[in-house]
């Protein structure tokens, strides 16, 4: 799999939920995850399974996101 990056959009209202998700994902999985300054987050899935997992979790939580190729 070509390396992917998931860019998540958030808002002031969802910042706490997203930061909690970033912390949980980065400490309990091999996925690297970081919050960003615009109330969003960035996830770096390792493989297709991680990508599918993140898509499912983010969709269930109601976040909008983009999957892009990493450079």
C-alpha cells in the first residue's frame, strides 16, 4: 500500500473528542496520530487494515476527513 495520510476536520465543539481519539489511537495502536492547530488531526495508518479501522471510527464519530497520498 502506498503511504496514506488522513486529514480530519474538526471544530471548537469537537476539539476535546478528537484530541481524546488522537491520544487513544496513538497510545493503543501502531498508528501515528497528531492534533493540529485548526481543531483537526492527522493520522498516519500503517496498512490497509489501519486505514479501514480509522475510516470506520471517524465516520461513526461523525468527523469529516480526507485520505491523501503521503509525500
